[in-house]
C-alpha cells in the first residue's frame, strides 16, 4: 500500500541536491519561464511540512519591473552598509561578487510567514517553528527548480520592511526569503564562495557528533 | 557540461515530496537503521545551501537511552503547559494525539545552529539566515529519508535548553530541530492533522499572489 522507493531514487535525489546552486544575476538567461514551471515550484512548496499543519506561508510571484527595482534599491542600500562590516581583505573580495539577480531573473518570488492569531500545535515551546516551516517550503522549491533545470538565488541582503512595502504585504506578514528564478547559462560545479575560498568546506567529522558534543 | 535533468526526474522528486510524512512513535518500527543510511541522511544535510557558505550546522546522532529519556521528559513537561493554551474542544483532540517518537525511534538527531564569531556574508540584514540554512539541511534530510523509505518526525515541543544540556551542547549553539528517525510500519497517505481535521488544507489561490497582495 505504501509507496516504496528504489535505491536509484535516493541516488537521483542526491544528484539533484548536489547540483543545486545559488544562482546570481551573472548566470541567469532572459529565457521566459513557462507558467507551468512556476506552478510546479509552488506545488513543491505546498508539499512542505508545516508545524501543526499550519501552512503559514504566502508567496508573491513578481514580474513587474517597478517592484523589482524597489527591491534592488534596497539591496544596494543594504550592501553599502554590509561591506563595511568585513575586514579590509574580505571587503575587496566582497565588492567583486555579484550577489543577486533581481533584475536579470525573469521572475522573483517573495516568500512570507503569516503568524497565526491562535496557538499553533508544536509552536508553543519553539516560537520559530512557523518561520522554519516556510523555509522548508523554500528548500522544496529550490530542489524542484533544479530538477526542472531552473536556477534560484536567495537574496537576503535586503530590508524586509522595504520588500513588504513593495508588494503591499499585510502588517503581520514577515519576509522569510526573496528568490530570483530563471533559466541559467551555467550551474557552477561547486558553490562560488567555496571556489573563491571565501570559506572552506567544513569536514563532516567536525559537525557530526555521537550522542554528545 | 551541466547536468540536465529529465522530466521523469522532477516527477520523481514531486513523488518523494508528496509521500514525505511527519512520523510519530505509533508508526516507528524497532528495526535497526544501518549506519550507511544515517550517513546518507547526513550527506544530504551537508548538501544544503548555507548563507555565505557558512555551513552553520551541527548534528548530534543520539542512540543512548538516557539522553532520549531526558528529551522525552522535557517533551512531557512542555506538553503539560502546551495543552492548556488550546480551546476546550481542541484540548480533547490534542490529548489523543501521539506527537513524538523519541523513545520508539532507534535514532534521534538533534540539529543545532552555531552562530559565527565574525560577520557572515548575506546575514547582515536578515540575522535569521543562519538558522534558516540549518532548516534547509533538515528538509534535505527529511526528503532523503523518505527516498530511503525511512521516517522522520520533527519534535518541537521541548525546552531547547534541556536538549542542549542533555547532549552537552556548547553555550552558543542553538537547537533548531530534534528529529526522530526510524523505519515505519506505515506512511500515512495524508498528514495526520489534515485527516483528523485539526486544520484544513489551504487553497493554493489563498496563499499565492501576483506581484502584490
């Protein structure tokens, strides 16, 4: 009765995960994304787990240039502030990076968390759980995009209030992620920040513990 | 050069997402999980995106009964408090639910966020991004588990400080998720909280917006 997956299925899933990349504006092509691809991404999002089956997510699919421009302006403002937080050496590297594809990607998706008015089962001890459900939905979209040969880039260097204003979000909605979605001319074989040695890959044995730290 | 996935691949991914469930103690079997299955779950976690390539995750694989018991004790304490937050009608439903499988699952995995000492690229405007990266890792594990016909249940009705103490977590580490992992005698065809009408499934058109709310 229950679906049994085959060993080849988990191998394929690992491949999708391994080939998923954070895609920035220098990799997006301007090829239009068919509506049914966007629908498949949203369907994947809606299959995510949610605490207490609260489904506390909201998705705004953005194609209007004027909205993208407002978000891009916020990115520029926030970047100016951010760069100065880093050491002189990192600052030089930071300035060379293309960190978003807001205007290059044909579609942006702003993803919000809508808090519940009443108590949520499973969210009574760890209040973050609702936001975490929304993140699970984003990761589902990201993987589905890669399986459809579509790139997603998550832009977090924005002022959430500015993004909310740009899409008329209700006051209680909270921005969780701002995604740039489009076909790409290349998926890098490894994360760009790894390739350029911004950070090293951590060893598995340094982050996995047995019973206790 | 770039991996191109086939239409059948995205269909399979959708199936894995669709058959993934939150598994509780009444569904876990006591069949031992081979080490290589746990390693495949951890490998999936390590393929998750992370803000600024910070890889801010820590995983504690727990099999010791005494540690599980401490976490279970915290679940019981927190549940006593939680039940009272709900309406009388919900309270009766709540009390009938089996909401965790801490002791029934052969393996538990506690997943932590380790904040960085220095600024993290991409986390300067939205400070939650590091925790969100850890959630992406959990969702990767959850999907990989389903593809390996293994169940995961995410327990959030615990006191994070008690869980930290039980596994000797460093002071700055934050609990993001506590997972129960095991083979199952059944994956429900739909979320249990949907089946019992705790909450209704939301309509797609109620959570998806075009350009603006």
